């Protein structure tokens, strides 16, 4: 739905007129009285529009909420990846310290959980972590006093292989990091690091698309001409059916972007 109220108003008026014309044209074939046709058309139009806009409003609300949550997730993860390494460890240490005893020495972060010592390794410099990467991390950081290694990464593509019998490997991907750390403790990285001046306008190539919004007026005019032609020309149902079809196409052109 557009941010500009005047555009939303014009869209609603356009859809309302199309719905009314289609209903009026069909009722006119069964009820020849002008005023009766007009009144019945208004009643059915209001009923259809109420259901249509009610469903559209509910869906738009869900889409808006989902987009906000997704935008917040992406911004948070991106901000975390952009901050310096020391700040990453400091942020994770701040969150973990709310539940467990922690110790941060430069880039070495450990904490005690269930009498077991966990070592936190942040590996968000690469998009996808493999089993070979886990092995490299174990070779580099494993010591006898470490019982578990928590690896913060973007995504892990390996299996849950037990690398060492005495060592637990806990994978914290970006979803787990956001839900179980940032969101759970309401502690987030500084979003100011993001460049808010980036052009966020995303243009989708909808060339040759049958239901481009720009085609709504053409469909409307074609439908309008055919519907009125059905009143005065032979082959009434032919003009009425195709006129209604073009009217429906114009409605779809207006509604489709709101459901995307």
C-alpha cells in the first residue's frame, strides 16, 4: 500500500468504480428497471468492497509487520558484521554475562555454564561455514580446559558431527544469534554504522508482465467500452463477458502490487 493517502484513495475509487460497473452490467440483464438495477448494484458493490478491503487490510497488516521484523533482522545482523572484532566480542560478552560468569581477554571470551567452560569464537567473516572450518577452529583454539566451543557464524553447511568426544560444538547461526541473544536480552549492535543514505528503492523488472499497474487504465477503458457496447449491440453476452474480464484485469493490476 502506498505511503501517500491520495494515491490510496484514487486506487480505492478506481477499484470501486470497476466493481460497480461489472455488477451493474450483469444485474441489468436480469432487472431492466433503471433505479432497481442501480440500487441493487450499490448494495452488492458495498458488500463486495467491504469484504475485499477488509481482507486486503488484514493481509497488508501482516505483510507490513513481517517486513518490519525482517528489516530489523537484516539491519541488526549487518551491523554486527560491520562492527570491529573487539566490539563483537564485547557485545556478546555483555549479553552472556547477564546469565553466566564470563571472562573476556582481548578476543578470547569464555564463560561457565553447568560447570563446563565454553569458549566463544566469532566467525562471521565468511558467509558459509564448512566442517573443515570447524576442524580448523578446533585445531587453533582447543585446550584441555575447554569443554565446549560456541561458534558464532552466518550459516553452517556441515553436519552435527561429534569432532571430539570430550568437546561440544554449539553452532550459533544468524537466526539463533538474533533470537536467543539480541532479541531475548534486548541488546543490539549500534545500527548507526549502517549507511542510511543507501538507496533502498528496489525496482523490479516487470516488463512484459500482463498485470503491470500501468496497464490498469487501458484495461479499464477497454472494459468500459465493451460493457456499454453490450447494451446497444448484438451478441450481448460476448461484449459483457469480455468487458467484465477487462474490468477484472484492471482491478488485478491495482491489487497485485499490494499483495506482493
